[in-house]
């Protein structure tokens, strides 16, 4: 809290109190760094955003002549023709 106003809230569940205390200390240290709270307020990327970025950057490459199955690879690799 800053000036009586809630700035950020998180929750985590632990089986043991020492694990909770360690997490709390680590989290408070991370959040006390300059810009940490502002970074939390930024909009987060979603999986859909990541897929869209991937599809925008993807090029249409021609299909290669790769064997369809591992057995085909074995046959081609050994020079065996069926």
C-alpha cells in the first residue's frame, strides 16, 4: 500500500509457511526495483497475439521432398527401393 491505496495484489498458495515467507521476500524485492510496478500494469500478450506475430512473420516456403514416414527415410537412406 502506498498512501493508504492498494497498488498491486498477488496471491500464491503454499504447503509450508517457510516456502511462503521465502516467496514473499523474493516477490517484495523484485517489486521494489524501479519500474517493476509500471511493468505489471502494461498489457500482457496473449497466446493469440503470439500466434498472430508468428503467422505475420511466416513465409510460404515450398514443400520439400522429405520422406513421409520414418520407414520411408530408412528405405531412402539405405538406397532400398520398394
